């Protein structure tokens, strides 16, 4: 879908179905977009959330929340979303 491939500034949340246990399929789908500013993972399984957050091509990955961060923390995106991390090394 168009909304899942574009970098929307919102409040917009794209929720898509996936087969139970198909974490790698979800990662492939999420990483095929040309953008990667931020993403969110919502799950009860913390080890799964950490695995996904390491594999996602996004500047910021929120787990079980969204857009809660410290203004002094490094931020930025991957791919066509920005040019690296601001406030980083």
C-alpha cells in the first residue's frame, strides 16, 4: 500500500497483519521502504522486541510506546530519512 511505503508525518500509524511467528517476513516488509526515520514495535515478548529493534533499518525504534524520547538523545534516520544521527558522535 502507498501509505506503508511513504514517509508520512502524522499522527499516522500503519498497522498491518502478518502470519503468526513470521518475524523475518515482517522485517523484510518493514525494511523494503526507502525511508527509515522511526518505527515502533508493540509486543508482550521483550526478547522478540529487542530482536526486531536490532534488525529494523530505522533511526529510532520505540518499544511499546511511540515518540517518547529525551531531547538530548541522538536522533535521525536511515536511507532517505535524514543524513545520519544528530547529536551523535
